C-alpha cells in the first residue's frame, strides 16, 4: 500500500517552544545592542518615549531578526536536513509549510508595528525585511556572496537598527553625525560577519558559496576582514574629533588599539582563532559603538 502524507496545508500547529527555537533568541542581542546605541545617540529624554522604545526592542529583536532567522531556515531546510537534522524544520517539529508561514507572519507583524512608529522607522524596517528575504531566498540568495551576504547582515544588524533607535527617540531623521557614525560601524561590521565564514571554508568550497575565505584564501580574507573592521572605526574617531568630542574620540581610539593588538594574534591562525576574536575583539568593537553613541547623544541633548 502506498504511503500517504499529510498535505502541507493541514500540518498541525507547531509548538510554541519550537517556533521560539526557529526564531533563535540568541541572535537578537546584536540588533538590540545597536538599537540601544541609536536610542542614546539621539540625546533625548527616555521617559516620554519609553513605550516606543519597548516597541522598538520588540521590532528589531523578535520580529525583524526573528523573521530573518525563520526565512533563512526555511530556504536552507534541505541543507539542514543533512547537516543539522535536529533543527525544527528538518526534524519535522515544524511541519508542512509552517516554517514559511512563520516567516510571512513575522514579516507582516514587523511591517504593521513599524507603520505605527513613524515613517523613518517604517522605511528602515521595510529595507531590513527586504534584506532578510534577499539574503536567503532565491533568486537573490545574497548569502552565497562573500561581499553582499556579510554586507546586508552588517547593514541590518548594526546600521538599520541603530537608525531605528535614533528615529524612535527623535521622531525624525537622525542628524548627520549620527548617520555618519552608524554607517561607518555598519561597514566595519562587514569584517565581523566575514569572521563567521572561516569555520565553513571547506563546505563553502564544496557547495559553491563564494565567501571571502573561499574566494581569497584564509590568510588574505583575514587581513581584509581586519582592515574592514579597523578603518571605519578610525574614520569614526575623525568624525568625533570634527564634532568636538575629544574625550569620546580618545576612548574609541583606545578600543581600536586594543582590537588591533588582538588582530595580530587572530592573523596567526584565523580559522582556529576567529571564535576567540569574536569573544574579545568584537566585544571591544561594540563597546566602542556605545561610547560613540553616548558622546553623540550628549552633544545632541545639550
């Protein structure tokens, strides 16, 4: 007798814990951090906008970032069935096309929450959602590129979330120094995202993923990543000096010097030490972001 399967449309509702696992809460921290950098960079009192800030945290974390994780897992479900069969979709814990439904529902909820928060937040959220789908879904599959893939992740995780936080507080377009700094930190984050590709060089070469380590070789890609992280931060220092924030610029410079010292050890063995650098150098990077945001916020608030 032929085996029958339940049509995707009739697949049972997934358990809440499995949906939460699909949305990967551990990935929400970077955009939430950048969002809070945006909040403090606006230099506005928190109390009158606390409701919007809480809504913004929901938006950039569980909604937009969570949606991006669901989109990615849905379009990678066949690969995950081989490499990570215990994940919610390939394991069948989220059956039928519920993975796609979660992604679509998350996209719609993100859009409507952003719509209630003003035109600038809506614009940033729309662009972030476009990036999330283009990163994982055909025909674009930007994740296959070592340039576009890390670029859109860096833009959404750092730049657009910072922009959202600043826009939430100011209810307007952030001032030009804030825009310059958030764009520079987004550019630098491209190098951070590239570090994540060192652990999968063999797989990338086998499957045709054109990550920078696969295209350039590990040694060259590591140097490119380090330069990509360092140069935008040096430019942030110049922006801060131009705006008269001498002490803040000195603090960001100190964090940059610390990263450069750690980069020397990273370059000696990029494959083995990329996770170590993410725990050390990247921490200094995001602390520098916060210091820069605080300095910009104090200037705006004066």
